[in-house]
C-alpha cells in the first residue's frame, strides 16, 4: 500500500524497518511502532491515512505475536537498550570512517540511519540530551558529506562546526544508498566554532568503532577489504565492589531493584555487541546500588 503524502515524514523510518525485517526484527518492529505513533499525530483522520495506519497496526500486532518470546519486545527496558546500542554502534562506525577520511555512500547512510534510530528511541520516552545531540550531529553530517561528494568536493574529516540546519525530514534515501536531500545548500563551508552542546559530544578518537555496522555495511566498491583489529581495554574494576556483601543496614526499595535490573539488562544488551566497557560499567552500577543502596 502506497504511503499517503501526508505521512511523508515517516517514509525513511518505514524503509529502515523493511531493511531490517530479516536482519534484526527488533529494530524493524520499533521502527514501525515509531512510524505508527508519529503517523497518528500527523494525520489519522483522512480515509487514506487512516487505512494506511490501520494496516500498519495490524502488521505490528503480527510481529508482536511472532516475537512474543523476545525480551526486547516484551520488556521495554531491554528494547530501549537494544535500539540505543544498535543506533550508537552505527553512529560510531560512520564517525570512525569520517575521522579516518574515508568518505563513501555507506558511511553517509550509516550516519543518517543512526539518526533515524535515535528518533525511534522516543517511543520509550524523551531522548537524553546526549542522544539528542548525536541525532542532530549525525543528520547534519550525513547531509554535509553527501553534498560534498555530490559536488566533487572533499569533505572536512572529523568533528566540525555546523553551519545552519542543512537537513530536514525530506532527506532522501531512494534507490539504496542514493541520497538526495532537497532544499539544502549546494555547498556547506564550515567556518564558525561549534555551537553550544556539540563540543560536548564524547566520541573517542581513533579506531574505536567496529569494522562494520550492525547492518554489515559492505566496504566501498573498488577498495580492498582490510581487517582492522579493534583494540580492547578492560576497564578498571572498583575494588570496593569486589565484596558481594551489603555495606551496613542497606534497605533497598522496589525502585532500587528495578534500576539494578535495568543496569543488568543494559549490560546484557551491550555484550550482544561485544561492548565490554559498557557491560562492565553497567554491572558496576548494579553492584554498587545493590551493596550500598546508592548510585
């Protein structure tokens, strides 16, 4: 069923869902859920939009039944961690390519898709300030690099100042990785210092990102595949957490148990992507909370 023009703003989230139906059904499900919720706000009254959204709801119900044993669907905190880890892994892949000066359509698509998945996080609640900034930076970077490649110019690598809001919801991803952002300037020449907030985006430099995104984005055509070992550093463990006994008369509230459970699930989700640092940090938070009653 064709997407009604009134719902054009959700077309790329629906396309991302379609791309992940087999690759990662959890991502596909939440992309459609975001699209349905957003579509209801855009137009749920005209007959064509209502018909489209009802069909989308039916599709979501079918997916929910098929994935009824998947914790990322049945428990929101696990689903939230799954989508956030996936989006940030894709962001880090694109950022790593950008810092290394490797500009190609796959990295542009990774930047843009990560911004769409950060949109999707809003189904779980308000975006954190960090994810809000990552989303804005990723969408701007995708447009900036696309415009440079389109005009035969070499983009400036790494974090740079943003000039204007050169992206919008019409950013096109037609025909695979063909990007056609309308209404954006033909050339973006960064010249001013980064706006407030963007200097605080904490992206460690160097080969910190995985060789591929979760989507297993292939290398650009014509370039030899060179395996890049990802250096791993095991984070230091707080010695005070080595004891499993509670400190003093600690009284844990139901909220404390919920938060500890959340940290453990974040850690489990991080391990799915072999992200040892994030897993250890979350497990330490859970241990500290359970042994001291404090975060």
